[in-house]
């Protein structure tokens, strides 16, 4: 799953650089990868090879194995049902049903004309609602300053805990892992907090330049903290994923002269003309005291004469986050919080 997560980082960085426009961001790389895998399975050689290369997968067999693992973690309703083909009339209804009402509309009025001309719509949904294994006590939630990248600040509610946390410090940043209640899967939220208030762009460059970063920066034991505060946040983000993918070099599926989707339908004549006109993506997240709804080890010598104080983790400036299934390594959601006061 490490290579898949490197694809996730590359995609996230491109989304942040091109369409996030200095805003809060949440998207599901899992959702996009599943759609690309479905397209690859129904494509001719050239389109299939380009998608395999983009997803860093050596073969369709390998991609199918990865897809099976991802889908077992990420199906919207947790069942075996996989409604990936549906008519235009019920796309928004389907979307609302499969995200427990969090996302009510993905197709805007501007999309309808394109949709009317579509032969096939591919869609999937990822819904996640997790309760913290250690919930925050709402009595301790207090407003504090969150420092923005432009040097100003806003007052937002911060959740506080006095319990030990899964934390690891690195050069220039910290990572905290917040586990959710475990069932047959184990989800956690990871927060990547730069030391500097304006350090998120530098941290993103570092994450993007180190293969395997997400899988190699995982706190695995709890430590005592002097202060632990993270902001509550809730927001939605949508973008035209097809534009981002084309900009990253994935062009074959989107060619209006024919995207090579010859295996999608029974008719060779229709299949030769099929192409992907749009991939629309929308995600939302809410983090509060109850949980989340969405969708290098340093060794030091302790000297008694100068005991080091416990570290702090205060997320009072822009940070990156992921929601990860720890047994498989699947990144379900990824995003950035630049201003938690913006919904």
C-alpha cells in the first residue's frame, strides 16, 4: 500500500497547489483511486497502461488486488453492494443516501447538460463516522487563537485532553495519532503539525519529496504532554478531479475522440466513442469532541540535573491531516486545515 500512498501524496500536493486556492481542503483519494481502477478495468491497452502507470501499479492483477483491499475498507455502507453504474436522474439522491445525508448534491445545474449526453456515469461514495477511542470532554473546550498563514488570527473552539497521546517529534514538525474505536478495522486520524506557524508549505514539500513518508511517520507509543489542544472543524470541499488528473498527465481516458473505454459496454461501436468527460469529487468532514464524521526515533540521555519538560501539541496554526486504516495502510481521507472558522 506504500506506493498507493505515494500516489495519494502526489495527488494531494497537486490539488493543494492548483485548486485549493488557500482554503481548507478535504478529499478522498480512495474514492478517486477506486474510480480510476474501474476505468482501467474497462479500457483498452493505451488507456489501461497510462492509468496503471499513474497509480504506480505493475499490472491489472496487482491493481485488482489493491482495489479489493481498498473496497473492503472503504465501501460507503460496509456491505458487499457496489453501485458503480447508475442513471443521471438519481445521482444526487444516490450521493445523499450513500453519505448518510452529509453530501446532498454533487451534480450542479452547470453539469446537467454534459450529464444529459452521458452514456454512463461512474460514481462511488465513501462515508466515515468514527468515535474517538478516548473522547474529549466538552467541558474543557475553550476558544483560543488560531494563527493563519497571513499572520492574523481567529478565535475558534479548541478541544483539550489531559491523557497521554500517541505523539512523535521530528525535525521541524510533530505527528499525533488519534485512534477511533476499533471494530474489525482500525482507523486513526493523523495530524501533521509544523513547528513554525507558517511552516505548512515547507512540510508539504518535505512530504512530497520523501517516498513512503506517510507510512514511515507513525507514532507507535503514548507519551505524557504538558498541553494538548486541537481545534474543532467542519467544512466541505469540491473540485473537478478530471482537470487535476489531466494536469498531472493522465489524459487518455478524457479524450473526446474516444477514451479507449472499449470494455465498458458490449457494443464495440459505442465503446470506441466512450470517454470520461468529468470526474467530480466532493467531500466533507466534521471533527468534534465525540469523533469524526466524513467521510525516526530519537534516543536521549536523561540527566537528573536537568529534566526535560513534557512536550506540547497545540494545533493553533495550519496543519495537514489524514484518516488512515492502520491495518491495511489505506488513506481514506486527506486534507489541510488553514482556517477552522471557515465552514
